C-alpha cells in the first residue's frame, strides 16, 4: 500500500528529533530541581540568546502564545531572573533581559543541554558532527530569516 506521507523525509525526521530532544531536556530540567519549569528554562535560554528582546518576539520564538509568554515572564520576573523595561523608541513595547541572578541557572541549563547533545551525538565522528551542526545552523537561519521577513511584511 502506498503511504501518502514519507515519515523519513527531512521534515518529519526533524519533527521527531525535536520532540525527543525536548522530552529528554524537559525531564532533565525537572530532575535537576532548579526551581524553574522546563518552559521557564527554555524562555531564559532564549532571552540569553536573543536579548534584550521584545516580549512579543520572544513569545513567537519560544513557541508560546502571548498570554502564556506573559505568564512565564511574570514568574521569571517575580523570581528575579528577568527584568522588563519599556523600549526606548516605543513605550508600548516591553523589552526583556536576563538578570545577574539568572546566570547560575543558565549555566545549569547549558550543562543539561550539553548532556542531551552528548546523547544526540552518540559515537558520530567530530567531522560528521560539525557538518551536521553547520547544516542545522543553516536550516535555523533560513527559518529565522523567513520569520523576520514575515514580521517586516506584517
């Protein structure tokens, strides 16, 4: 029988891998008892990577709706891990950045990410791992460019 969907296409492989990586990462975050949820850990990591960042852009990049992002940010702000301020060029826009207090947590999150990456890499050669890393960066950059182009068009 003909399958209408090729589950081994690059698209479905990436979705499957992303699901497995996320599940392992979230379990490790919970097991580490850092005092933050997996959603908060991902949000902190995104703020550290892209910040200071517009709160709405952060919600989009984190895969949250605006209300969920606001809830996660409120929790992080209450814990002293992020600060929000008004954008200098538009008082309606809230900018988010990490605080000094978040840095030790980010180091723990990075270590967890490194552990998950080690499982992902397995016994792949350094050359193949570097090649895969480069290709994945290109894929991510393609999507970030499309995201920014779409935002600019809206």
